[in-house]
């Protein structure tokens, strides 16, 4: 059981790493476009916030908090992003049940826009702005980077840094591991092909990007901050749930106490951290809880996208969380009584 949980966690973490690496690359290359394309139209704000929110990981959520702190986005647009986002768990859901994860994302997208719109209608104009300082957030506000300089590639490979050697070596290890079937699907299907393509793109990025980008974005941000946390949370959740389900026969209690599980899921979603939500992702994957509980949990939780706002405005943090909790519980209870 320990070895199976370890291999499954390693597979999931590898996929998360590949997707985060690619998204980090795209984020830095297009960060200016996100800000320049934003208009004053409220409806466009909700759509932009929802789009940034559904991007797996923390980047979109951090961007929305930064824009809100600069009074570019409304409070409703901030709520929109935090309902839409699932943090790092989005990567994991797409790796475990991609079609259902896509369906979940579409529902979160629609719900988030409606809730954001009505939030601004109900609350006064400029709600909480006076509690927000005018200082910029330093998080992910990066200058545009020229990440493909042909004349520098050969020189970078000749004088590889320790981080670049480890990244390229690790990606080659993943490529052969997934290609041989040691990790992930053993048979050739679209999932296996997609993962191998992601490894190939990641190898291109790790090989060609300049040293600053590789060290600051790929190594310091993804490898050092995200990967250990994702792996240990995933491994721990898989191992604990497998032990509970296989030895304690917890399935019957969960089936008989769906409302209690729903409340627990929503309360855990209040924690401003990626990881705890993983428990309910795995329970849904194993067929132990219904889709409605996973949806409610996803509405309330926002990974660690809210941490910058917590540092800037405790009242704003609590306000967003209370709105999300209310919406999550309402949707979950509706799902319970309609059996979905």
C-alpha cells in the first residue's frame, strides 16, 4: 500500500510539475498583455477574473489580488476569481479525471461570474477599498522576459548550472518513466501522449530559457516551493484514505452522513492553503463522495491564492471566505437533495 501510494503520488506530482512549468513560462511571457487587455467594463472584469481563476495553480489568483489592490478590479471580481480557482488541486484533478475536471471547471466558471455580479450589486461601490493600501504586491509582477535567445543557448548548455542539470536530468527521467509505462498509463492512449508532449515542451523550456528565468521561476518558485508540498500532501492523502477505506471500512459512514461530510469539506475549504482539499479529490476519484460535495469544496477553497489578501486586509479575506462558504454550502445542499 505504501509503495502504491508513493508511485501514484509521484505520477501525479510529475504531471503537476510539467503543467506548472509550462504555465509559468506562458505567464511571464504574457503578463503585460493580461494587464493591458483589462477594460473598465464590469462584465469584462468578471470574465477576466474567472479566466484567471480557472488557470490551474496560484498565478491567476495572485494576479487578481494584485489588480484588486490597485483598484483596477471590483470586490465582486475578486470573489469571482476565488470561486473559480481550485489552486494546485486543479492540476491534480485534471491528471486523475480530466473530463470531469473540465466539467467542474466550466461550472465554477459560470457560478463565479454570477456570484461576482450579484456581490457588486448588493455591496456598496468600492467595498473594502479604503482598507486596502496602495502599495504594490511584489508577487508575480514580472518584467517581460526574452526566454529564447538563440545565441545564448549553446553557451548555457556548455556552462550548465546545477539547477539546469537537475531539471533536464529529472525531465529525461520522467520521459523514459512515462514512455516505458513505469509511471502513468501503461498502454498508449491520449493521456500518455499528452504527458509525453508536456515533457518534451518542458525539456525545451528548461534547455533554452536564460539563467534568471530558470532560477527564479522554475527552480525557486516551482521546484522549491510547490513540488515538495504537492507531493507530500498527495502522498499523505492517498495513503491515509487508502488505509481508512481498506481497513476501517469508512465508506458506509461517509455514505450515511453526506451532509456532515459536506459541512466538513466546506469548512476545510476555508483554510488558505493547497493540500487539504486533496482529500476530497481522492474521495471523489474513488467514488466515495458525490460530485456535489467536490463542487462545494472547490467553490470554498482557493488554494493559497488568498494569502496576499490576508496580508493586506484581514476584513477582505474574511468577507471573501464567508461569501464563498455561503455559496459552497448552498450548492452542496442543493446537490444533496437533487442526488447529484
